[in-house]
């Protein structure tokens, strides 16, 4: 086996930076494989020498950005873009970082030129590992994705993942077995060899080196397998739970002792001295080819040591001039095992760093069995007496209840119990609660780009009050509504809905309302459809009460007339502000700002989320479009027109087939249209088109100079451009470019989310809860703009 001094350029091209800080047992929170330190190795093309670069994430700054340092320099280099990151990891000639929140992975070459290699708001990254030229990651769903240098085609979910010299391994969550993939050109097929060596061993984690791998078993013991030419498998001491973290190089291994956080190394052909680390405790360690670096606990500085470390300006054990480094990501979440000291200072008041959980304390053995006393104790006698008294009272009350029900006749159907608005709907729970729709008061870098599964538990479930029984809304006379609209004059016409024309009206008591009148006359043959839409809207809106849904005032049924009366939305439909000829020409709508457009999108998303998650039973709107998003006097957006809405299945995963597909061309879910399979994700597709309208100012189906006379779908026009990372080229010219970096990032976030919303398959679209969370973040970016910018990132 080649030694570091005689390694060829081919070997050095496989030089790897490996990850440390293995996770503790499964119930514990940990940082995973990725750390806040990365080692980048640049081998010379003419000699066997290698240039080393150390990068890290700075602490106690408004932006948790990356800075890099070369041992022959005296000052670190700030890395652009200056945005916040959670983790970083290094390889040969490049390194990568996981952006705060996990939605993006950005890599830099040796000239520090950025390139984004991953973006997915619905599947954020929580762990990153690089080995040589490989880049693999663990998503929030614990799936493995390899972004460079090979792919994994297997079954997860995974506990951990690690990449080494040409191959990667992970621990499967289901049975804690080790699986590996990839071929190492130097050591042969070490992937399969390593997997076979760990067969039938239950592991908590695994870290890959050059020709070997080490991990912590379910019993807390370090197990190393593979090549041992340099003693890299010979763990010097190995009691249960002695080590909390490992880092592996090409032919050496290091571990952090749990008791005092000190580091011990083995292998390296006996050349790996740990004298420079005596008495030093570490938060994490990262290995290069033939040296190791660690983040010290005392002042969060970086020191490096080992035979391959260039002992120039900064010899082994001397802190590098990188300042204070974050010991872990700043997160907006509850920490299972406590918060790291001075987290608020280190995170600059934005989030907390969670401590890794320690090994659970083994339970004490049970006390020896003591036989019960021969006679009941006084306490036991008192307990039996209390039980007897309570039981007697309960029996008496039960008998009384039975007599009461028999007397009142409830059990025999003599009393009428009102059901909810539709005979097929189960009885609804009483609730006067409101669904919370408040925005966060400050922008969080880490918490809102991830899937918000816990949001459903945190938010108050707001059902329908029992007072909204069948036809609970106010009933009007046709003559009153006829007079309120000035005989349904054209001057009072303000729009159209699913089953009729909408007019502005003024009731005798002075209230301004919108009145939807069902179609009559020549279209009377559609009476059955009109009845269905009328009954649908009346049934749904009678029990739906939310800030971002248009409120129902009342209704009218006289002969063939069917009318619904709504709250009047003073500022009309979003469609008109985006596409009405007068607004386009005047170029003066209040909607022509990115901040306002994102706020409108957030308002509407909260209304749809309420339908999907908080209405009882849930509701699928089926006709989400910009003309059904109305703006009230305060420019608050509300979802309207429930004429096509249907009840959603109780199980969110269940699909069902209504009689026929319904919706509006350009907004209708292609999966629903083709297969007639309806899920809440159909509303997500329509909302995605609305987001594209807000970004581009174009209609869902439009003609333009570029497309000639042929109409083009907005999805087909915008999505390819967003994928190329050229969002700025399709933005609505009336709004202009974003005002600052925060607004630019918000717009880009909305664009990428819209792209995911209009995926052809519903399973690949985010939920409305995910969308609300991401729009809350975009809104916060507009309100609390920082100097961060993502616009400089070169997209793949």
C-alpha cells in the first residue's frame, strides 16, 4: 500500500475529507455526519505534494457564512455568496455547503466559484458527506441522494451515511445493517467487501475511510473492518460507549472520548502522534488524507495535527486564524438533550445549537422481590374503602342516566337531533376557535424551509360550530336583492362565478355585499348543475369561517332563482390586478410590488390550508385560480367560489374519483384531468400556477411575441427557465427587479416552490402546509431583509 510520502497523483486525486461526530443512539438528536469544518485537498499535477484548504462556518455573526484559510496565508477568505449555512464538507478540489434550512446544496471549486447542485424545498438536506469526488446526502425523510460521483439504488430510510475513497456506506434504519455502494479503484471493490464484513452486526453509525470503515455498534463498541496495513483497525481501547465521534483518513482513524472529549488516533503506520492534543477537549473532528483537524471546546478554534499537516506558520496544535467557529447548526426547534452554552450569542440571536444526546443511562436492577404482608395494611384498607364508595356513586348515577333517557325518549328517536349542513356529513364538533394565521415576527434562517409536519399538531384545529346547521345563513327575499343591485344592472356587475354572475349590491341596512345570481333564461336546462353548485357553496360556506375565505352573508331561493350573498371584496380579484387591460396599461396597482404579491400568496395559501387540514371534514376546492382570489378593503386575500368543491377523504393518502374532472383550463391538475383521480394535491397544482402568475404577470394560457400566434401554458413557459436558475428573466416588468438581497431571495424561493407545485405527479408536489411555511419565510425575508443574497449563485 502506498504511503503518504510516496503516493501518486492518481491516489491523491482520490484524496478525501471524511466526516466526524457520529450520532448517538436512535432516540438522540445529533448533528449527523456533516460538520461545520471542511478540508479541501488540491493535489499537484507535477509533484506528489498537496495543497490544503480549511473552511469553516463563522459564529456570532448576523450571517452564518463560510470562510476559508490556507496554511501558508495569514488571513481567512470570506466565501461568496454571504448567506447562512448549516453544514459543510470537503473533497478533492472542491467543497460543498448545505444552506440554512437544507433546501439547497452549493459547491465551490478551488477558485471559490459557486455552483448549486441541489434545490428541493420539499426534501431538504440534513446531512452531507463528501469522499474524493463523491457527494452524497441524507434528506429530511432519511433517504440517501448522491449528487455527484455515483448513485445509490436501494431502500431506506437511513440513520447515517458516509463517503470515503470511491465508495459510500450507510446504516439502514429498519434493521441497523450496513449497506455500501461504489467501487474503490485502489482497494478493489471495497464497497461490497465492507458491507460483507459488517454483515449481521447491528450498527448505530458508520464512517468510511480509504480502505477501511469504522462505526459504533448498538452496544456502543467501535468496530473497524477492512484494510489494516497501517494499523488503522487497531482501536487502542474500546469499552462500551467510550467514543462519541470518529474521523477516518486514508490510513488512520481518530475518535473523541465521551468522558472528557479528548481525541485519540491510531494507524498511520505509527506516525500519528496525539501529543499536540493532550489535555484538549473537542466538539468535533474531521480527517484529511493523513492529518486530522478538530474544533476545540474551550474557545471554538480549529487546530490540526498529523504527519501530513504542513507545519509552517501554524504547526500542529496551534489555532488557525479562523476566529470562533459554530459547533453545530443554528436551528429553530426544541432540543431533546439541552441547548449548547451561549447558543444565542453564537447564533446571533437566531436559533439554538442543540447538544448531542449522551448515551442513555442503563436502568438500575429491580429491587429484590418482597412478599406481600399477611394482612392488608392500613393504607390498602383505606384505598379499598374509597374505591367502594366511588363505585357505588358511579353505579347510582348510571342508573339515573338510564331512567332519564328512557323517560325523555332519546333512545327511541322521539327527540330530533340536528345534523350538520349535509346529510352525508358526520356530526361536527363544537369549536369557537379560529385558525391561527399570524406571521412570524422575525425571519428564521433554519426552521421554515423544511417540511412542517409538526405544524398540524401545533396549530389549533378549528372545526364548525354547531350553530351553523342546515341553511343557518341569513335568508333574503329576491325583491330585496333585486333592489340592492339596481335591478341586476350591468353597472353593478363585478364578475362571474361557478354558476352565475356576481353583482355589487347594497342592502337596506347599508351593508355592501356581493350577490351571485344563478344563470337563468336560455341556460335554464342547466338547472341541475346550477342547483349542485348553489347547494355546494351554501353547504360549505355555512360552516367555513376563516380570515382568508370569503364569508357568506346569506342566500335566496325563490322559484328558479338561486342567489348567494357574500361579503363585498372592495379591491376585486387578483386576476384583474395582474391581467386587466386598464391595470396593465396604468402600471399603478398596489399589487405591483414583490412584498405585496408574496403577502397575497401567503394569505391565499392559508385559506387553502384551512380547507385541507382544518375544515371538518376536509375540503378540496377544485378551482384554485387568480380570479377566485379576492382582495378586501385592507388588501387581505381571500379564497372564493366553492361551487365545484368536494369533500376530501378522511385519509389524506386516499385518492377518489368524482364523476368528472372539473376546473379551469391552465389551472387544472394534469393528473386529475387525465386519470380523473382527485386529491388535495390538485389544489396545490392550481395554486402553483397562481404563483407563476404573480411572478411573471402572465395569464395561465397566453400568447406573446416570443411564442407567435400559438398559445402557450404558463407552466411550460416558466418552469424550464426556473430550472436553469434564470428566474430574473421572467419576472413581471411592472414590478421590476427585487429591491434588495432579502427580497431577491424571497422571490427566488417562491419561484422554486411554484416549480415544485406544478410537478406532473401529485406525489412530487408539496402540501399546503409546506407551502404556507415557505411563504411565511419569503414574507419574513421581505420584512426583515438581511444582506444575504442568493442571486450570485450559478445554477446548474
